[in-house]
C-alpha cells in the first residue's frame, strides 16, 4: 500500500489520518474534500508541503469528479471519512446529511467499484476500502453493557440514521459486488484541530473567553472518549490488517458523563490558564437535545485482540494535550470563532 485516497481529509479526523499517513508512515495521501464549514486546510499545515500529500477539492456526490481522481492518482486504498457529523445540525438541517452521508457514500462506492474492476488482477486483489462510521448507529445503552460489532442498529438522530444507512450500503457493496470493504465504528473523538461546535473544544474556548459553558439537561449523558491520533492509528491498522466484510469498533475505554468532561476541562484550565474565579462558575445547564441518547460505550476487544491496537492516551493525558494545544494555537481557532461559528446553540426546534 503506497497511495491512500482519504475523503474528508480536511475535517477533524480526516486531517489527523492524513498527517499520520504522511508524517508517521511515509505513505501518499490524496485528500478529497469539498471544504464545507467544518473543513480547514490549516489542519494540514504540518504536511502541506510534503511531496506525499495532494489535495483535490471535490464533492463525493460528484461521480465524474471521483472517476477523474481515481484515474489520476491510482490509489491502493480508500479511507472514507467525508460526512456531515454534527447531531445538532442534523436536527434542523437533515437534508445535507442525507445527501453527503448516504448519496455521497453510494457515489464513492460505485466509483471505487468501477476503478477496482479496471485494475489488473494483483492490484485488484490488494485494493481496500475502509468505511469510517460512528457508535451512534447503535442507539442508546442502558446503565450496563457495551456496544459490540453484533449490536443491532437503533439510530436516534438524522445524523446517526444517515450513517447507519451508509454502513449498510458499504456492507451491501461487499456482499453483492465483492468490493473489499471493511467498516469501523468509533466512539466520540477529541483532540487538536477539532472544529469548535463539538463539546470539548466549545467548552475550552468558551471558558477562555469567559462565556457560559452549556451542559445539556443534567449532564448525565455518558460518552466513551477516544483521542483522535489514537483513532488515526486504529484506522490504518484496520485498513491494512482487518478482515474483509468485518466491522471493528474503536473506543478509548474512557466513559465519562458530559458534566464530568466539562468539570475536568475547568480543572485543567484553572491550572493552565487561571482566572480570578473557578471556571466551573461558568457552567450553565440548558434544555436537553431532542432524542439525546443516554449512554454510548464501545467494546474494542476485536480490534485490540485480533489486530493488536491499543489506545496510547487515557482521557486525562489526552485532555491535557488537547487543552494545551488550544492554548498554544489561537491562530488556528480564532478565525473560526470570529467568521464561521461563534459558539451559539445549534439544533433548537421551533415551538
């Protein structure tokens, strides 16, 4: 495997994948991204001048553009991360999620199938397609248990429903057409270069600016947190070693309530960027999100035992790195706060 086509490579997880492929593994990364609001080419600055990195501005819903990109770059594998991913935005703007996550995945699967069919036998045999998805397709857990690869799908939001549909498409293209697909479902990611609409970067930046720290409901909802660079390593491991037609869950084994996460950020900022008041004073409880799943927790045993992956970061070490990164990289996040998204509440339904 020398050349990997990464869709959504200017996004949060996709940019971490591109950086890992190029800087750590010495592979060629072709970043295909249409540059929506959450994409940021500045996240690729560490590798943008590398001869191993190429950017192609294109929409995965554009079949002709995909055909040209496959023919031009001749990839050995695809890592499909392009997606609309923010649950709150899906509540009030589901159409974009249907278009990108379902139709876009269909177009990409078809482009990959056509491309693979054109390859000579040995290249066709080694070609791989990794479809990257989310634990949200499984719905909500009770107080006990973990999501495993055999957990039935039960999506709650337009976002998770669109990702569930794309998972089923990827599986169907493997079973029907023999496309060499492997699927991953991950828990909540966090880390550097995270667009500030998501919980952890939003709380960090609001706290730095002395703004309220919104906590949905009572803050009792539980998520399993995964450091994004650990996830990038896991994805390459799954792509290169995973069994075809098989799913692998990726999790950090770091369950925390949302309120615990916010309080931990406050404690870290009290130490690294103290104000004349505790940051916890900024916590503000707000109306809960519609259809808010109570608990997610991933069982990553298959990935750990079969493929040998382990998360390097605990939640504490990963969060410390994340907070420090935002403190040191205002030049990256300040333009986003001022021009793209200022921290306002999203996903509110009109009465």
